[in-house]
């Protein structure tokens, strides 16, 4: 144990003294602040048009002119300034020069038509296009009703459908502050990406470190005074403590800054950004790190060079990236059977279970079961990795396949 501690201390000092570690540690809190602030800003921006927008409008005849006169008050009320053009060429010129974001083409027979064209250079402003769709649709329906001799306001009052207010509750039935889908999505992607990058970074650091010592024959000198298992555990614990220290600094500084920045600038933080969220983030980073670090250490011992490590590690990286690729289904169906199973499968459990805690904290027995399964798997992985490490650390001259590496577990 004393030798493991010395190796861990050496790896810890070596990692924390590097410029890259210091730079990332300084930048990290600001990344967490961005994670907590940007979703609220982007979702509020997506909720509607906050500043005036200009569009050009042209028509195919007098009928289109009537529709334009009906549309103008509703557009101006929605802070959309319309410019009437004689033809499409004039509208296109306004769009090209940036005076209009796009242009509408109102047909002569709009009462019987089904589609009205809206043209823009990007065609990606969903908020504006949906707003125009609603305003133009309501105007055409009103004109149709008036032509049929019906009172548009009376018909609108009779046909108005009630809205649905979505409210979030916890498992005890207490109402909590709700959050929109975009805010949850952005927050989940940012936090899961943070987990993915840090776990992958530290795992690959262990693999590369072992390969470099193996190829430079440094490991032969080290193994003259320590056992292979002691060397592996020392490296894992050393980098693990460096990662834990980094996360502690990130979370502590980010929390302090957010407590100051939030009230000063009146920034509404996402409902999922709480002390419990940061606690779960640290917990699942630790579990994911030791799980993947042991696997990368074993692969580093069995690899011939750094390129070979990447080739052997692609199944691990695929499992690590899978929750990130499935983030949208995970958010929309956090209580589905598939998601629950994924939150208990060791290689996907840290990220999937953390994603579930962002939306609504699962029953505690599920979280404890997940942690227990991960702890047991870490014990199995480190034991198996020690066997692979012991066999492969001095074997050079051949590129071993995963099938051959798994056979070493029987030795």
C-alpha cells in the first residue's frame, strides 16, 4: 500500500503540475457557468421575437393587397415591420441588403389557396416562420368568415381552444419549478459532454502514459521495485485524485460565481441546476473514471503503441458516447424500460443515471442499486485489469487482439 501511495503521489504531482491541467482547471468554472446560464438565455430568446424584425411583402394582385392591409396591424403588434414591394425582385433586393429578413408572397386567390410562400436566405428562423404562419392563417380565416357573412370575433370566441399548462411535480406530489424542453436539452448535453470529455481524457492519459513507459523500457526499471498491480493502482489513484481535485475546484468556484452573477444580472438559472445536480455530477464522474480508467490501463499494458490503444479502445469509447448520441430519447422518456435498463448497465450507467437526475430524481433505491452495480463492476474491472496488466506490460513485438487479451484473464 505504501508503494501504491508513492506512485499515486508521483502521478498526482506530474498531472497537476502540467500547464494543460492548470489551464483547464481555470477555464472549467466558466464552462459550468455557461452551462447554467446559456440554456436560460437561449430558451428565453426562442420563446419569441425580442426585437423588431423587418420582412418584405408582395402580392400577385388586388386580392393580395387586401390581405396585406389585414395583416399589417397584427404584424406590427408582434414587432414585425412589413415593407410592401411591387414585385419579388424588389423584395429580394431588400433581403440581399439586409433590410429585410425575408419576404412573403401573397397570392391573388388567397381565400382558396392552401400555401403562401415565405423566402429567406437561411430558412432556419423557426420562431419567425411559425409566427407568420399563425398571423397569416388567422387573417385568411377571418376574411373567409366575413365573406360567408359570419362574425369572425364570435366564431373565434366559440372555437377558441383552452391551453394546457404543464407543471412539474416531484414523487411526493409537491409542485416544482418547471423547465422547458430546450433548457433541459441544452443543460443535459452540456453536462453529459463534460462527463464524456473528462472521463475520456483521463482514461486516455492513463493508457498513453503506460504505453510510453512500456515502449521506452522505463517500466522495466519500475517493475524492479514494485509489482505490476501496484504500478497500475498507483497510476489510477494518482490521476483519479487529480480529476477529483479539478472537479471540486470547478464546482466550488462555479457555485460561488453563480451565486454572485445570478442576482446581479437577474439571470434565471435552469431548474435542474441545483446542489444535488453538482453532487450527482461529482459522484458519477468518480464512478465513471475508475470504471473506464481500469479498462484503459489494461489496454495500455496490452498495446504496442498509442495508435494501437485507440484501436483496442473503440468499444469503450462507443459505450461512453452512446448516451450522448441518445440524449433526446433519454430526456423525453426517462422512465421507460430501456432507459432504466441502460441506467443499470455499468458502461452506460453513469451518464444515463445522471441524465435522469437532471429531469427528475429517480427513486433512491434505483440510484443506490446503480452505484452498487458500478462499485461491483469497478472491483471486477480492476481485478481483471491487474491480470491483463501483469501479463501484457512486458510483452512487446506483437499487436494483440481483444480476443487474445481476454484470454489473459484465465492465466
